[in-house]
């Protein structure tokens, strides 16, 4: 199974993005409004970084809430973004996410951002796949 199958099953293919100049205060509203845990940071259709709830928590702890929320996404984002492609195997990407302790990966196809997957998306897909396979095996066993 590949990342493209996970993207196809997601309710929305839209990727929520912000610019490096977005304030953390505005980012908090975006994350809450879309019920997501991370945003890809883009400038002129180029991925500049990724920012997650974890990045916000670290900044809140370091600066205090009053200072932190007025800072920008560019100040707290992860600039060295790990990405995957639709053709990547789910098992390979799960390993990368686990080894690097990453919860969200942008999906890029031919240099274009086409989606984002979370570790939760991948685990759910894998559980659904295993459940289907188990049901198929049980059906086979009961027929014979």
C-alpha cells in the first residue's frame, strides 16, 4: 500500500497552509477552526517549513503566552521539512515518522504540495487493511 491510497481516503484533499509571517495567535485559530495539529508553511507555492502544536507549546514555555502569541510562524517552524511522495510505501513512511518522531508529513508530487498525512492517518489505514485481511481469512476458513 502507498501514500496515494491514504490520501484518496481522506475526507478532504485540501492542505491548510500559512505563511512565515502568520502570527502564532492567528495560527492557533487556524488549527482550531480546521481541527488539525500542523500546518505547512509556504511562500509563493514553495514549502518553507512546517509548524505544529508541539512547536507552539515549546515557544509558550520559553517565552510565556503574552510574548509567544505575537511571534510569527517563521520564528518557530521547522525549516528542515521531511516530505514523502504519493508513491512511497506506507510501511516506509511509518518507519521514517517513528524514527524521526514526526507526526505530520507533507506529500509532494513533482515539486507540488498535494497533501499531508499524519501518523494517525497511516495507523488508521493500516488497521483498516489488517481488519480487511483478517475478515477475508475468516471467510475463507469458514467456507472450508
